[in-house]
């Protein structure tokens, strides 16, 4: 019985030491990995004017403040799109459809 109690205390001490040393190191590693990434992602969904029907086959374009296109994507069957942009910043996002005139 004494040996079980001694083993249990030794294991508890060992685990406590490992946890108190490894957890801060792991937390620091996670913080280091959360730095801003080189590319940013913009995701969304496009709907028709009825706000209920997903718009498929729509071209979504993101342009910088100077009007230079920085990324584009085609919407899926469900109207979903995902754009990879070069960096964080301000973008103008437009949805284009063949056969429709651009407003404004």
C-alpha cells in the first residue's frame, strides 16, 4: 500500500513539473504561430435580388483603392466564393454577371 501511494505522489509530481514547464512553452508557440499571414482570405455568398436564391456563376472581383483588381473568383452552385488577397487592406468588392450592366 505504501508503494502505491509513493508511486502515485511521484507520478503526480512528475506530471505537475512537465505541465508547468510545457504549457507555457506551448502557449508561446501558439502565439508565435498567430502572426498575420502573408495572404488574406475573403469568403462570402452572393444572392439574387430576392435575397433568398443563391446566385451561381457570378464573378466576384476585389480591387484595391486605386481600382487595380487584386483577386477574383466564380461563385459555386450555392453562391459561395473565396478570394485570396495579397495583404490586409481596403478593397472594393463587386459582383459581375455576363449580360448585366454595372450600376454606379
